[in-house]
């Protein structure tokens, strides 16, 4: 805080815009700005305080006539008291950090048996992120929707709403795709939502941009959840449907002006989606990943396509920050057209070098239930199987394309050429007319094509048995990447045996670090007997807590890390004693 204030003074800045980060909802920071005579572009410190403490905000809302969810927000933080209240409210319940935000310090507890472990985990994460481990207990509404309303207040007592966003589809309690307006909501419910949000803003004399979050059940009853006293990451979808610039509004209001439009003048047009592009591996429980952006190409930005990002090709995504690398925002006249545009744009968002959730977002936005607007916060767990289609072996046609791309790249006009992928041998014969005959197993394909460049990217135009296709071609070291409208394909070219280093298994079948991070807690020591699934240690990486569990029953021989130590990705964390069966096998 002091550093930022110092920079503001040195640069003679009159105001500070706190972005979306932790300082944007930090009352101390807002107070500090006030003391230093610098305008904090956000609400008054009192509104941050009242809305930041979830228990206080609930009672203020109830008094203002805004519906709230049942819960316990008391001072007594003893395990026993919290457990009793959880039982009274009735499972499933949600444990939330009182100071929480961004899904941090939040756990769903489905039965009394797991209450203690989840409570301790939530407290540890809350302490780490907010330096306060106080929690509250709340009734968990099953298959709810997460619908939030954008509000704005000014210094003249005015407040308006700019409609709602549906942010239901989440993983790890964090949003992954957002849309505005919320699908399937009738105009009268939309009006009620907006008016409840304005009552909420007025109850705390709100100034500037804020978001009132509601939980909505299947009958469209809604309950106040919390208020985010800042601009949201997903504010662009609201800008797209209202034709406004919310950051400009923030600056105008901070300068003492009135809200630029009255409630009647704010109209809703069309539909917008935002997809958050993350460096993570959806097939490995959305584990965040760091690494280099070896290749990065994006769709073209235009008035109805926005790309907000902080990275460029060649940059490194580091372990020290959140793994979001970009937001892709699209607008169209209606939801169906906006969805088509979103999928079209995602196909043009091509990244090589680290795992991303782009293919996952494509599966998600093409899912029939998502197309129908049947969204809720359990959407990803419920449709997990269809959304995480395992990578199928590359189709033989794709293998032909990869082989052709490689040949053309190398201009290898040899009579025969062999490529192995999934241990597939491709015998390639060059024909005098410039085409190739490629034999895979007992099938022969007639293949021809050429490479061309467009905006620094290489494309392969080709025909396999008369079927034409076009794909972006990237060849890096020993891997061929093809990006086409069917999705992306990755095909490895085998490395000669003498060059490939022997791959090493985890030490005696012990778990490997899923990513680079800090060991927060160690639950075991040498000599301990553990069962498969027992918690061994807790790691903190990319602002999240990960519990490392035992992959099998056994006895711990050695623990490689102490609490507070850094562990690199894929390094062994513990070693198991060699069992009799292992010994016999090795003999």
C-alpha cells in the first residue's frame, strides 16, 4: 500500500484506480488514500467495510428488504459452535472466509464427517490470503445459479442498475464463462433483481461501480450473497449489452459528476459472453500450470470482439500470479448468434507451450444444455464426462496432414519417408505430379497441398482423398500442431531411441509435485503407515491450496520437503518403503 501511495505522490497523480486486485476491496487502502488527499476510485471506506464483512452485509441487506440466505455469522469461532450451527442449518453447508473473495477460503461440506477437515482447510487458506481466519456458515443451495447485478452510485445520492450477468458456470468456485443478460429470465424478474440491487447499494451510500451477487434457485427466487465493492473482471459483458464504458463512468463519478444516464436511458441490447482463458489442465482437475507461450495467435479484435490480456508470444506464465492469461469477450444480436461467435473466436485462439482450457471452453460452449441456457454452478461437475472428452488417437487423415506439413516444411523430395505417431508408420511415396501417396496400415491416401503464410502464421492447405481442409501448422522441436475448425491436434514425431532420456517414475511410487509451489503443511513423517487417499501434505501454488494424497497404501520411507520449502513441478514429495512384491519384481 505504502509503495503505491509513494508512486502516486512521485508522479503527482490525483487518483488511484485499484483494478480488480485485493487492494480494490481493502478498506485500509481506501482510508490511506483519503488521508493522503488522493482520490480512491471506488466506494467510501465505510461501504467497503460493511460489505466486506459478510455477516454485517447480511444484516444490512435484510434490514433494506433484500432477501438473504440462512446462515451463522457470529463472533464465536470455536469448532464446536460452528459445527452445531452447521447441523442446525442442515447439510450441505458452505464454509466461507468472513473476509473472503475469489473463491478463496471457501469449502462445501456435504456431511458432518468431513466438517472438521474442511473447516481447517478453509481457515488455513483464509489466513494465507486475507490474514484473518474467521469463517461463517451458510446454507448451500443445491444446483443454484449465480446471478449478479452491476450497480453504480454517485456522490449526489443517485443509484442505477445496468442489468445482470450470469456467472454460474464455475470450477474451483471461480468463474470461467460469463454472460449478460442471464438466459431465461423474464423481464419482471430482471426488474426485481435490479431494484433489489439498487436498494442494496443505497443502504450503504454506495459510490462508483459495484456488483451485487445473488444466488438464484430453479424457481428464480433470488437471495443476496455478497457485494463486490469494485469493478468486476467480467464487466465487459455489461458494457457490450449497454453500450457504456464503465471505467469512464468510474472516473467521472470519482471526479464528482452525476451518473451519465438515468435508469430509463439504460437499455439492454443483444447478448454478450466472456470466456476466461486460463493456463491450466482441465483433464488434471484444472491444475494451474506455468510455462512459456511459445506460440500465441488470437482472433482479430473488432467492435463486437474484445481481447483483454496481459501476455504476448514469448512471455512466461509464472507461478506467482493467477493463471488467467486473457479474457475473450464477444457480442451479437441474440444469445445463439453470440454463442456461435464465441466458438468461432475460440477456434482462432491458438496457444502452444502450455496447457490451456481453450478446447474445454469449446466443448462447454457447444454443450446442448449450455446452448439451451440451462446453467447452474454444478454444470461442470454434472457434465464432466462430455466436457472432458479424452484426446482420441489422431484420425488417420490428421496423420496425413501432419506428415504432409512436415514434408513440405522440410521440402524433402525423397521417395519414401516414415513418420511414427501413436506407433503408426506412414510410408510416403512422392508422385511425379507433385502429390503424395501415403500408406497407413492397409489403407492408401492420395494427398496433396501447399503451405502459405498469413500474418506471421503458416497454414497448410491440403486435400486427403479429395477432401479439402485448411489448418494452421506449427512444428516445434518434435511435435506437430494442427489447429483447424475441428479443434486442435498434437502429433509427436518420435525421437530416436539413443536421444530420448530414460523417463523416471516417481520415487518408489510416491506422489510427484503437480506444479511448482510452496509446501504449506506436512502431515506425515518417516515410518508412518498411510492408506490410499490419506492427505500427505498441502501445497500452495498460483494462489491456491492443493492437498497431496497418498496414491496407494504403504509406509513412508522419507519425506523430501519441510513446511515452507519450495518444490519444483514433477519432483518426488515422499518416498514409500519398498514392499515385498516390489522387491520380488525387481529381483
